């Protein structure tokens, strides 16, 4: 968990640097969303909430 926290901090610092240098959040936001969308799956709690919303 500690390694992930360090990586997360580094990614956040890199993203902030990019935004500061380019003054444009759109491109970096899109890239971050694309990258994380490929490697993640919804958490179990999100799946359960989704099922509940379908019932309502």
C-alpha cells in the first residue's frame, strides 16, 4: 500500500506540473481517464449500488 501511495503522489505531482506548464487541464484529464479506465474495474460496492439503482 505504501508503494501505491508514493506512486500516486508522483503521478499527481507530474499531472500538476503538466497542467502548470501547459495551462490546459483538458488533455491531461482525458489521458488520465483513458489510462485508468483500461486498468481498473468497478469496486464491489459500486457494482452493488448499480444493481440497486436498476431496481429503483
